C-alpha cells in the first residue's frame, strides 16, 4: 500500500521502504522503532501534536518526501482503501457546568493537570491551580484570561508533599472546596525492584501517594461539613496491571487505587464521592528518566499492547466528568481512560 502522512506509524514501520526511512530518522535521534510501539495505531501526522516538539511537522513532511522519492511507483498508488477515516474528536465545553464552584487542580502547569484546569475554568469554575512551576501557572492564568474572559484562576506555587504548601492551598481555596483533582505525579525509571534506589522509591511514593493523601485529608473536613464534594485521583494503567511501569510507579498507583476505594467506602452516604481515573498512554509533560536496563527491557515487550496514545484533553474530558455533579451515582469507580488497554 502507498504511504502518506495519514498512514499509521505501524504501517510506516512495517513497510519495506517506509520502515527503512523512519528507522533511519529514529536512529539519528538516538531512538529505535520500539520507542514508537505505543503509537503504532496513530496516524504519523498525529505525532506532531503529541510529541511536545520532538516530532515536528517538518519531519513528517521530510519522511513523506523521502518515501515518494525512493518508492515513486508505490507512492503513485491511491493510499485510500475506500473506508471512511475515523471522525476526529473535538472537545465540547459545557458552559456553566462548574459555575459557582471552587475546584483545586494539582499538577496544573502542564499536561493533564493543565488541561483539567483549563476546562474547569472555561466551564465557569474557580480554579485553584497548584504546581511547582510558578511561571507556567502564571502563563496558564494569562492564557485563560484571553481565551475565556471571566475565568478565575488562583495560582499556588507549592509542593503537595509539604504541609505548609497544603495549608497555603486550602487558604487560597477559601471557605469551600467543591472538587479536588489530584493530578500531580512523577514517573520512575521503569526499574525492577533490584534496580531501585531508596531515593527513587521515596520520591515517587512521596509525590504520588503522600501528596495525594495530604490534599484529600486537607479538603475532606470542609466537604463533610458541607455535605458534598467530589475527589478525583489520577491513578494509571500501572495501577491496574504490572506491565505498564517500573516497580516504584506501579506500587504508587496501586496505592492510589486503594486509597480511592477505601475513601469511597469510608465516606459513602456523606455526600462526598471519591473516584479515580486510570490513564493509559498519554502525551504529557511527565518526565521519564533514563530507563533502567533490566526493567526497561522487560517492559518493552508489553508496550505494543497499548491501543494508542491520548492527548491531555482526552483525559481532561474523563476527569472533569467525575469532578462534576453529572457523576452523581459514581463512588469508588476506577475509570480506565486508556483506549481499551485494560480490556486486552
């Protein structure tokens, strides 16, 4: 079949000419075809939006041009097979869904947290946006002021593992917190237990588990007093299986699932709902350190099972649903927003 920018990454990799061209580009970048395994089902051109600048549009244009030059007869064929292309998803903002509500969002400077904060603000909510990166929080607030006049974003630069920062977040929220999105998290290096350092284990647990618990603990008294509130914790596909990340991250996200379910039971009937979203592959700003030799190689064989990579806005759609009053009958749910990965 003929290749184009709309052909999937898998079609490029499996093509005798396209695979060689794409492989050479990856090799120049110090990567391999295995690095694109989670993106096999995505159109090549979609990597531009998902790669955070690592796969620019010019690179896609260059790949297509090289393919046409090296396989002119093949390229002259019609790449379409007659089947309609899947409809592109478009975010549908619900005006006023969070009107009059205060929503705390951690990890709000980038990735999923930023997308959640942005959507809540554009849907009328007052957002307490929390992150370590103050400049990025200020940029978020400025961008929303232009895109959504009237949007209220209170930026709090702080460390969710610090008691002082948690107190500052609660003060910034004011009299009432209607909803909390615990998005902030860090990745491990895909290491197995025997490769784990104390520093990695403690840092991942401190941010992913301790920070999540501390924010929940801080907002729950007010929610219980008000008789209402929604908490959404961001777990992970790694909280549902053992083949999605290293030992530290996997353990931390299993802990987030357990914390969510325990809290759902503890506060059932109080008006407080506690749920979690478990993302699969997502193009975000989360930093993955250099992969551990043993664990990285072991986990690599499972990455081809990922159905595809989502955007931060895809996850924000799932998270904001659970943050909203539309999630009225959900408590203790672990929503796998993973493109079907957990069904494999």
